[in-house]
C-alpha cells in the first residue's frame, strides 16, 4: 500500500498562502452584497407598520368612543340628580336662552357646539325675536320659545329670526330630539325618582357599522355618481352588513334624506339593534330600495356602566337594558 | 529647631493660652434651637412663597388656556358675565375654560372629508347630549332653579364639552393618519 506523508515544505507553503489570503481579505473592503430590491423587503415591513398603525387607530377610535359614552352616562347621572322630572319628547335647537335686558326677545346665552343652532349659524348674544313666524312679545320670551318648541317634531325645520348688531337675520334650524324617557326604566318596580333623559343611540353603535366610512357628496362627486344629493359610501360595513357596498350613494333612510356623513350617522344612530329600515341608494347609476337590519349581538355588554351612583337601580336586579358596543 | 515644628508648637501653645470666654457660648441643644429659628421662614417669607406658587399655577393655567386658543380678540361673552352673577368663584373659571374649548371646537371643520362612522357616532352623541343639557339649563333658569342645581348642570356641560374636545382631537388624529 502506498503511504502518503505530509511534506513539511508543502505545509509551510499552505500556511503562507492561507495567511496571505486572509490578510488580503482583511485589507480589501468586503465586496458589497448585491443590493436587495426594495420590492422584495419593504412590502413586508410596510405591511407590518400599516397593520400596527391600523391597530393603533382602532384603539384610538375605541378610546374616543368610550370617552364619549362614559361622559354621556356621567351627565345622565347628574341630570338625574338635579332634574329628575324632565319634560320628555320635545324637539330642541341647541341653545341656552335668557331674558333680554331692555329688548323684546330671548337672548342666546350659549350655543351648543355642533348643535342645530350652531350649524344654522346662530351666535351667542343673538336676540331671538321670532320663531316659526310667531313674534316673541310675551312677558317671558324665553318661555314662549319653549312653548313653541313643544309643537315641533324632531327633524322639522324651524325658522328663527334674530336681531344681531341691530340687523334682522333669518335662519332655518333643523330640530333634533330632546331628552326622552328611557323605556326600560318604566319596567322597573321602583320609580321613586321619576324619569330621566335616555342615552342616545349613538352609543349603541357597534360591530360592522363602526368601520363604515361616508363622505358628503360635493357637486363634482355628485356628477360622477349621478346624484346631486346623498352621502357616498366610501367603505361599506364588512360582511355585507346593512347590504351596502363601496360606491353606493345613500339617498334616504326610511325616507329621511341625509345631508352629510354626520347626518347619516345620526339617522342610523336612531335605530335600535335588530330594527329594520329601508335604504334608497344609487348603485352603478341605478336607484334601488334595500331593506336592511341594524346588526345586533355583535358587541360586548357593559353591565358595569349601566347603573348610576346613588340611584335606586343599584339595588335592583339588572333589567334587560344593555349597552352593546 | 525646625521652623515648622516651632510653628506648630507655637500654635498649640497659643490655643491652650486662649481665655475661657472664647469658648462656644451655648451647647448643642441651643445650637439646634437657633438653627431651627434661622431656617424657619417668617410670616412674610411664607406669604411670598405662597404668592410665587400661586403665580406659577396661574401661569400654567394661562399657558394651557392660550394653548387651547383662549386668547382671542373677541370680547368676553355674555355667558361669562351672566354666569358670574350666579356664583362668581365657581362659575367664572368654568365659563372661561368652556369658552376656550368651544373656541377650539369652532375652529374645526364641521366634519372630516371622510367620516368614520364609529368615531362620528361618538361625536354626534356628545353634541346631542350637550344640546340636551343646554335645553335643561334654559328650563332650569326659567323655573328659577337653585344655584347649586344650575352649577351642577353647568359642570356637567363643561365635562361634556371637554369630552367632545378629546373625541374630536382623536378623530382628527385618526383622520390624518389615514
């Protein structure tokens, strides 16, 4: 058998060659790795950031919703304590009134932000001199306004004439529902403290409708979609809820014509979960009538926020009144 | 002899030769008492500190108010004047705070170009609630309700307006991140 022996001179040559190569590698700059095309890396990272951003936005919106709901409930507690017997069912225009000193009429002391009067353009300090054509000439003009508003239905147009800086101006205000009786309270055995304003349906909104996006039609958008009025569905609720699709234009909800995204939200908020309504929409330039149902049983129940401090209800068994978000 | 050693001895000798009258005139407890007297502020100094704290607090309030757009060329609103008649010490800061918040709200567009229904429902719910409280405040004044009741309603309104500011701020942030 032939034997192989390691020649020492070869070993020395090998070591020297390896050392030289290593030195060359260290001395010379490492060859730059081939550039990775952004298209192969960035989408993943961007998608991840997009997902995180979307999640953060959802948390922000949920927090905002919680702040609104809890604040509203807290105000209900205060109202309950301070004014337990509220005249229910009348429409409101979103102003605080006070008697005017040295002038005939009711002075606007405060305008509710985002309220009907604010939307119409009524300012603090305006002197209301007539409502729906009736001049305010009673001894108590502010009380006269309250009497007139008793006959006004929610969503009705109210003509308001004001005096501002010595000039008379006319405004049209769309009334909104005022405080009303919470139906479930009537079912409770102990009604020792009377009635109180109910929590509005806005806080019963939940599930797929939360993610819907709407846009008020501008003249240009309207010409594109073939309508001069209505609200565009930018993003329809997922899972086919209320049977809307992206690109639909909502013309009416049970005959009520939404004039803006906020108005459409208010109209939808007036329905209870499970309640049915008819949508008149434009879809691909065709007008359709769609029967829809407000989704229910999609959210979580907030029993802990149902009961109010100091109220007799705390001692009662929970009723069927639940807040579903 | 080494001069340094001579100096030390001389110093020690001088110390030993000092008269007894030069010793500390009071003991440790007296020192503590005097020290306490020195560090305890007099009535004038305490007042000055309270004044300084109040000034800092007031500057903070003014800064926050200014941040919210409280400095406005518009004259004070009649609401503040009327509220002052009710209970000046309670309602004046309340009215000023609410006015600053409403000033900021009024500077916003009525709604974003694209309305996210979930957040908008929170906004409209609060707006409607404030309108209801305003209606109740009108009724309470007409019925000459007790000042405490009016104040409670006014405080509830201020809280609602504060919540509306927060929700609209969140809505603006979410809208801009889309």
